């Protein structure tokens, strides 16, 4: 597992990305796929544990967000909860507005962040 975690870190931190695609400058997407039960979630948990609040120059993150992504509803609920926990008023906003506000705030943060979508089908 150690080699897999090192490879994951290299992919996430390389200037060229190395992920499946870039969404915006400095953002890399990585997809871990495989049959159920092979350890994808456990590997992501271990990576987050090792790199949360570690030195950013050494591959650490000041913010790690874990979203249960089994459905679009669970993603929306997770982002609404993140927004509410972050002090963003969500009561009068639709899901698209909440997503845009969370995305905008993440891009404006002064620290590296990691967003994990777990259990995407």
C-alpha cells in the first residue's frame, strides 16, 4: 500500500497533474476505480490521514473534505452541510448556488485542499 500512496501523492502534486483531467489551474482529478472491496476507500482514508495538515510543501492539506457520493442527492446534501458548517447561508439557495459558493470559496482559500468523492457509481 505504501507504493500506491506515494504514487497517488506524486500524481496529485505533480505540476503536470497526472490525473484524469484538470478542472481549473492547479486542480487535479484522480479516479480510483475497481471492484468493490479492493480497498479504494481505505487507500483514500489513509492518504487523507497521512497528509491532512502536514507541511503543504511536503504534500499536506489544510482542508480535507469527504463527500459520500453514491448519488447526486448525497453529494448535494454533503455540499449543503459543508456550506452550512462554513457559515454560508444555504436556506434560500438552490443546490447549484450552494455548489458555486462552495467551489468559489475553495478556490479562494489560502491553503491546499483535498476534496474526496467516495462511492461514485
